[in-house]
C-alpha cells in the first residue's frame, strides 16, 4: 500500500488493524533499517511494517531492508508486490497461483520490465518538477484531499501511464484517480481508486478486471525541450510511437512574450500666455 493509499483510507488496514506491510524501492536514502541500523539506499527494496502508535491515535511505520524484514501475520500488501520487478514478485508474493501464472507469462514479464525501467528513468533522470508537470498535463491531481501526493507515488502513476496508457476515470466516483498494478497478469492484477467519493469519504472502488485504457501519456513541447529533459523526451517519443501520433516540436515551446513598453501619453500643451494688460 502506498503512502497515498494510507492517506485515502485514514491510515488503517480497513479492519481496525494497521495497514499491511509495504514493499518497494526506497524513494530516498535517508531511512535506516530498524533491525541492522544500516542505511537503506535509494532504489533498493524497502519494507515498511506498521504498528499501533504509542504516541498518537494511529499507526507508525518501521523501515527494514527486504532481507532484514520480520515476518508479519498480516503479510505484504499485494498492490505493492505487483509493482515490483517480476522476479521480485516471485520472491515476495504470498499468492502461489499468481506466481505460477507469472512464471509462464512472458507478456506479463515484459510488461513488468517496461514499467520498472520507465519508473527507474523517471526517478533517476527526470527532475521532480517535470514529473509533476507531466502528471498535471495528463489530467491527474497533485493532491489527495488536502495533502500532497508523495513524489514516489506520482512516479508510479506516470510510469504506468507512459508504459500502458492513461487509465479511464473511476466508474464509482468519476475522478481520474485510478491506479493499476500487475499489468498483463489478468485476474491476478489489481485496479483501485485513490480518489474521494465525497468531501469526507474515500472511494472504495477496487477490481480485478482489466481497466479501460486510453492512449499512452503525452507531454507538451516544453517537457521535451533541452538537454536536461532528454530522458523524459525519449520516454515521450516512445509513447508517441506506440500511440502512432506526431510529437509536438520542442523548438515551438512557448517562451514568455517580451514585456511591452508602457505607452505614455503626449504631454499636455503649454497654457496660453496671459492676455496683455488693458491700456491706461
């Protein structure tokens, strides 16, 4: 379960207990393993186990290296497992049927590799501000309710859209807040909504059916312009080729118009000279 889903579900696991343990690439290198005390390097697998807090009315998370993580009775969240590289799914999934199907499904393996590589490029070679701009250009919000969506979740959303196409709006709440995990895995995949059914109620939509897809994500000419955006431009070019569409010309990216000089009105004419004095 992503941090966004913890926000959307009020921090619990849906049954009054803590959320399921999460697993995924560490978004930063700042976390330390609770067991060995070592740093969990950015991009390496990190497991977060939740427990009832002793300090507030909610749950606290403890971070571990994947090899240091304890066995938990609640297990790992299947959404997180399905977002892992397919070989890691075989190692960490608790669903034997899903693992057996994945072993014999080359298409699903290729889909996993495409998603993971797209996510890696967005994480390591694209600036966060450009990821956020890409997300907004494709109709997704940067907030979940009043809270900002974490960057690692935005990266997952963008990687899925670039790799497989934009997800349709949620059939339950109407918002563009669907997420998908396990592309190409049929009934073993998961689609769920992180939107809001009302101002105070999170949308609970979830399905195992393959979600409707639109064309792969696109991006404006601005997001393709310049050497710093070369990696993002390459991802967008690949998405354009799969969608059979023409990419916008980066040289046509709009720049701020030059400031116009303020027009000044002509000075008023001088007053007429005073009349001559009358003769004596």
